[in-house]
């Protein structure tokens, strides 16, 4: 591996123009594909193996054409205080709106008046009309949206409060907006402080942005063909940017270290790619494996997001291994510190620094540091025991959006459960009297505690299937609604036995409940798989049993603590206002799986870059405690900088308007904070100090089985130390260095 990367980087350094132009051509090609590609589809949580999806499939089968994908808007009208929507003036304004909306665009298939459909609240304060479209929301023209907004403005001018629910006027949520740019700026500041050079700070940013550009345009280009939505691309952007910066930074940092040892630019670049580049490959592999492993959960949306993000990581690794050496060939001295550029000797590699001082502090007090780190993370993890999963909808959006206001108006006028009715699908093919069987099932559900109303059943053309809606008394995300669905399903066998008909519960509320349950059931097995994979990979890298077990224990602590923090903020409401959380409630169903998979990959990044230097020092004869100090002296600064960059980038997504992106951004940022600064900087050295020489123990029989991976390029170091150097190559290097000297 190290030798291959060494040769690849040497080729990139020699053929720098070819590699730079090749990446520019790739970006241009996928950019053209993105421009020409059809619009990406909307997000979908459809999946097999859950009752709600089975019921939905039955509706599609028995009611052909009923599951059309056309957009719809629910326009909510609220009368002024003390008035009713049925008052003459208000009724006239609503009727005029319905007439105008029905003829506002050729894309409109119809508009239903609340007075025709009897969608007026009992107190007469609220009503809603439904505007249906022939096309999906993504295919609506701006003219159609503008016409609807014009009709809404007319009703508002009449004195009514009018809001639009549904998916027609929803603005496309931006990944992070201005706050994402703030994250990039903070990352640039961290790089500048770390390297003390604008070029050294700018090179990782440049290559990372290029990688994100390639991956995001690729997601857009393939969106329609592979069903990749805008949310899918957001995760790829988030991880591609953070990992892209870190991977390039690791190689640049090692390049500066090799230059400080006296290597000419070409040799320093190739050695950096062969050593730090090997660690980048392994770190990238761990992230890719964790993300690709999300497909085992069985949720299509999760699979697509994981694979798209994994693709972004692969691109980041390839750019770090090829484009970074090429750019170093263009400007070999620009990334060096000011002292080095002026020809002054750099500080010795073994000089005392903050990393080594911190390591000595931990080594002197391993037990208190270990107990303190475990206690802090354990306390923060306590809220995780109250984790409730769900799929937040309009109620989680900002109150500045018309969708959220429409949701609140409907809840106030018709009850909190109106926004999430349950759809009951009755299969009466085996019943002697289908209508009587459906009537009995409808009555049983109506009498269930927690149901406030049931609509009349609608039969299919064959008369053997019916469906009706049951409105709960509680909101879609309320725990009581979840218990209600369980109760209906638990009491189903007796009803089905007496009627000879079967029924299933579906609808958006039931679908979200079933998805949350499926994810919760998959969380522990997935966590076990990921931890097992972590132990195996680290055993191969570090040739040890206890070091991987220690890494897995630390990873588990950081994941549980980050889940606890997410629950405290987004479910309990702690600091919710400060972070712009509009509505607390269940945590997005996919969040824990995301957190486990992504944090696993990032945690292994820090583990590899930090502990591999300790192993290298120990292999060269240093005592275990000395090796810990050496590892921190060489790697602590770059690992801290990498973690700060990750935190800055992920924090930028906390400013997103979409609840899911906000939760993911916060969860990843806090997870990196815990893993890098508590686990890797305190827990890890404390455990290694207590284990001593036993930390690097590996049974001989196991050592013969495990493949040998030269993650730090020790074999390459021996090869380059003994191999003769080409005088012409060295002369070329000196020529390049002279021409680029600042």
C-alpha cells in the first residue's frame, strides 16, 4: 500500500498539470451532467417489511389510480376573532378563492370548497380547502405557485388568516445556508492557526471544495436515475467537506514534517503520500464501510444517503492522494512555515509541545483522568435512555413557514390529531358480507379510547376492500398516538375472527411509527456489527487485542453521550431556543443509525492518526509510556485541528431550516467533540498508561492469521533509506524548489 501510494504521488508530482487538468475535466463533465439531468425526486420513507407499507401497497393494488403522485395544497382559513368562516363575507371570500384557485393554472386538477366537503371546524372558526394538481410538487411551475399565492393574498385581503399546508409552496431547504459558510470560514481559521501559512490553510480547503463539487454534481446528475434526493446530497456534502479537509491536512502536515527533515520537495510529497496517505486510505475505508453498512437496515432512504456519502468520501480520498501531491509540485515551498521559507532551521521534531505536555499530565494521573472522562460521558449519556424515535413533519418546521402555521391552525381548529389521521384498510374478500364486516370493524375502532372520529368507509369498485380514516385525540408525534396504534393492532385478532375480514393500519402517522420501530430494532444489531468491525480492523492495523477493545469502548461512550445530548436538546428542549429548534419531540428515526455509522468512521480516523504514531514509536524501542508521549507530540496538534474543522463544518448545518439536517449537524458536531477531546485525548492515553506493555500484546497464532498492513509505511521508510536516489530527480526537485521559493 505505502509503496503504491509513494509511486502514485511521484507520478502526480511529475505530471502535475495532467492530474490538475484531469480533476478539472471530471468536475466539468459531472457539472454538465447535473445541468442536463431531470429534477431529483422527493424524499420517500417507503420500505418493505412493515405493516403501514403493506397496507399502502394493498391500496395501490385494490384502488388503481388512487395513489397518484400529484401535488396537493391544503389551504387553511381562520376567521377573525369573534367571527366564523361561515359568515357571509368570509364565506364569499373563501368561495372566490376556490373558484380562482381551480382555474389558476393548467396544472390544477381541481379545488374543493370547505362548504362542499364539510371541512369546517365545529366552532366555525376554521375551515380548509384542498387544491389538487396533475403533477408532482417538483414539476410545478413558478407560474402555478404564483397564481396560488395570488389567490391566497386575495382571501387575506378580505380579513381572513390564510396559510398553505402540503408540499406546493414549500421552499427547497438549503443545507446550511450562511451558517454553512461560517463553518467553512472557521475551518480556514483553524487551518491558518495550525499551519501558520495561507497556502497551507488554503490547499486543504481548495481540494475539499473541489471534492464536494464533484460529489454533489454527481448526486444531482444521478438523482433522477438512482432516486437521490436533495437530502441525500446534503449528507454527502457534509461529510465530503469535513473529511476532505482533514485528509488533505494530514498529508500536508506530513509533507511539512518531511521537508523539515531535509527531504527535497518531490521526495517529501511522495513520502507524505506513502505514510500519511496510507493512514488516509485506511481512515477513508472505515468511513466508507460504516456508511455502506447502513444498507443492512433495510430503509431505502438510509441506504441512498449512506452510499452517496460513501461516494463522496472515496472522491475525497482520491483527491488527497493525487491532487494534493500535484499541487505541492506547483508550490512546493508555499505551504511551509514562514521560518522554513526563509531558510531558518525548524524546531526539532522531538521538541516539547502542548501535546507532549498534556500526555505527561495524563500519564501521571491515569486513574483520575480515566474515571473523570468516563463519568462525564456517562452523565451526558443519561438522556439517551429516554430516546423516542419518530419522523418530525410540519410541526418541527419554523413558525415563519406557512406550512407550520397551517399545521398549528388545523390543530387548534380540529384537534391535535387532525394532522395525523390513521388510515384503516379492510380486506373483506373472505367475508360473507363485506359491508357488514367493514361496518363492524369501523365501529370497533371508533369505540377505541383515543379515537375521536371515524369517516365513512369507501369501497373499491369490486366491493371487497374498504378504507376509512380514524382521527386520534393526540398529535402525530405524541407517545399516546403510538400507544393507540399498538392498541388497535393488539385488539385486531378478535375483530378479524368475528368478521372474517382483515385490516391494516397505515397513513403517515402509522408509517412513521413503524419506521421508527424498525430503526430502533435494528440499532443494537447494527451497533454490534460496527463495533465488531472496529475491533477487527484495529487488530489488523495495530497488531494488538487490547488497543482495539479500548477503542471500541471509547467509541461506544462517545456515541451514547452524543445521543444523550441530542435527546436533551431536540426532545427535552434544553438550549432548544439557542439552536433555533422550533418544536421538541421524537428524534428523527434515522438519526441514531446515522450517528453510529458516521461517528464510527470519524472515531477510527482519530484513532489511526493518533495511536499509529504511538505504535511506531514503541516498535522503534521506546517504552510504552514514552511511546504515548511521542504519539501525542507528533499527532495531537493535527488531530485537534482536524476535530475542530469537523466541528466547525458540522455546526454549520445546525443553521439549516430542515429539522432532519439540523439534528444531524448537531449530533455529528457534538459526537466529534466528545470523541476527539474526551475519548482520544483523555480516555485513550489513560487506558494505555494503565495497560503498559500489555497494550501491544497479540497471541502468536492470531498474528499469523491476521494480514499485515503497513499503515505507517515502515517498509517504505526502509526502502527509501537504502535505495539510491536519482541525481537527475534530485536536481529536478532542487530546480522546482528554487523556482517556487517565496
